[in-house]
DNA sequence: TAACGATTTTGACATTTGTCAATGCACAGG
DNA sequence: CCTGTGCATTGACAAATGTCAAAATCGTTA
């Protein structure tokens, strides 16, 4: 059941069986239906989630009421609003399920306790942070360097499943452009 | 001399004197003149720098030859191309000095060795990563949500020294807009 | 101090992208 | 099977921003 997560951890940090068991003792399973909001704006993200299967979205709503998608997560990825999780501050962002999804969860308290108890877990967290940083770095580069059209083409080339599995509305919001612009880009 | 750096570390992670001395034994001082490039595109960023005084810029050059500024660092901040530093991969980005600057530096090897030796140093690094992540998160939000004008006004309000100490060219490049647009925004 | 080079400003114009509105389409729930 | 709600498409237009070019200003160095 939780094997996918175990594999994911192991790829980032070697962990012995005892420690792994300790970690898994803090994990619970959490299944959600499509369109469920698992974290709303203003709530504290006090859980670390791992998405085993399905699709989740992290987004926020601007003052003008527009949805801006920060991140789309597919199978086999961590899902958390780090900025809220780290300091237990209210989250600006929502997390919802774009498809029926199978999640694991660990409480923030356990997560941080494990950091002190298990060096490999601390290494795991460090790697997560490094990857998250690199991802955002790329995101910024794309936003600053590429036009709407180029961003769409890059996504189509590098992550075609985004365009296949997601609605236009979501993809547009992820690319930072309007639905109409995306629709026009696609029809060329 | 290195007191500023010590204070900086201490604010993020408590460190006893012995560990601090160990850390400081890996530090060397590095002064650079305005306009010096301390890291060029294609080179590996194998040093962690800490800017005690002055101003440094992290930027890259697009295929069309445009400079895009990722980050401006003033007194009392770490300066490193993390994506290169972490994996010792060639850097996409340049680092140069916008003013005469006083830097400290630590080799990547020492930096990572200390992570294993000194838990507080590992905590320090974790905090740095968390802060860097939060900063980028913000940056993305601004780029996606705000217009050029709003981004300028926000910068003017929250970090007026950016506009005072930096040339228009640099500020524009940091905001992700053209010099001309910035010039027009300012004259209102 | 003079002169050069770089930066800034300004104008005219092109391009990209957003907004609004109307229509067509598709799917979920009764 | 019908129907309503949300999503996608298309057109017309507006707004924001970029590009190019010329003139003005500033700062540095010979």
C-alpha cells in the first residue's frame, strides 16, 4: 500500500528498515474524491501529504477572484503548502483534487519530530527542499523569459500529460494566461 | 570581521562556540570591486558566499541576449547559485558585483562536510533552503498576479533601497520589464 | 575640464495578451 | 432521455507592454 512512498523516500535518502518502520508508523491513508478541497485558504497546512495516485492542484485566488494554479501534482509526488507547513501559518493557497486520489498523510508534529530522530529523514527533507527550490527556479525563468506561446509549447513538449489530463481552464491558469489565449494557441 | 556572518547564522540556528570555530575555520575573506564577475555562466558554483557589505546580482542571459536578473543581494545575505552548488552542475547564471563588496566564502566540499559533522549547520542550511523557497514562492506569485506597474509599486513600497541604490536597467531586469516601461512608470 | 560612453527619457508604432460577449458543446444528475 | 451548468471556442476590441530610434543627461576617465 505504502510501497510507492517507501520507494520515493529511498531514492532520495537511504533508510534502514527500523527507521522506515518508524516513519511508516506516522503515516495514515487518506482517499479523496475528485473536486474535494483538502486545504482551504486561511487554514493551516499541518499535514504532509504524499500523492500515490491521482491528481492534485495547489492554487490561490486573487483579489479579483481569479484562480492561479501554482502547482499540479500527479502520481508519486509530495503535496504540501510548504510556506504554511513550515511555520504553521495560515495558507494563502488551496489544495484540491482534480481526480479521485489516494494520499498518505503525516502530521506536521510527527514530520518535524522525525527530523530530529532520524538523520535520513532529515536528509530526505533537505532533498525535497532542494528539488522544490530548483523547480521554482525553473518556473521563474520560464515566466520571465518565455512568451505565453513558448510556455505552452514547452509544457506540451516536456509534460504532455498535463495537457492531456487537465482541462484548458486549469492548464491556462498554470501557465499564467487566460483561457481564451490558450484556446487560440492550441488551434494552431 | 566575520561577526556579521556569525550573527546571521545564530539567528537561524543555535550554535555552540566550538562548532562556530570549526565553521569559521572553513571561511575565507574575499573582497571584490564593482563590476567584477565572480561566477560566469557555465562555471560550477563551488563556493558558498556570504555578502557582508555591498551589493551583488545574480542574473542570466537569454538566447536573445537579454539580461534577466534573478536576485539582488544587499548587505548581510548569502549569495550562491544553489542549483549549481548543490549538484556541482554548471551554472546557468552569472554573479557579479554591483558595488564594491566584502564577501566571505566557503568551499562546497567544506560546506557539505559540515552538514554531516555539525547538526546545527545542517539546521542552518535547512533554514536557508526554506527561506529561499518562500522567497521564490513570493516571486512567482508577484509575476503571475501583478502587472508591471503593480510590481514596481510593490518594490518601491517594500524595498525602496532597491530603487535608490540600483540603476533603472537593473531594476527593470529584476522586475521582468523593459527599461523603457520602467522609465515611464517612474515618471507618474 | 573636456569628451566619450553609458544610461535615461521620450515618441511612434507594433505586438501580445486580456476582456467581454455570444455561441456551441459536453457531461452529470434527475 | 432531458436539461442545466460549466467549459471551450470565436470574434471584436482595448489595454499593457515591447521594440526601435533619437535626443538628453549623467558619470568617469584621460
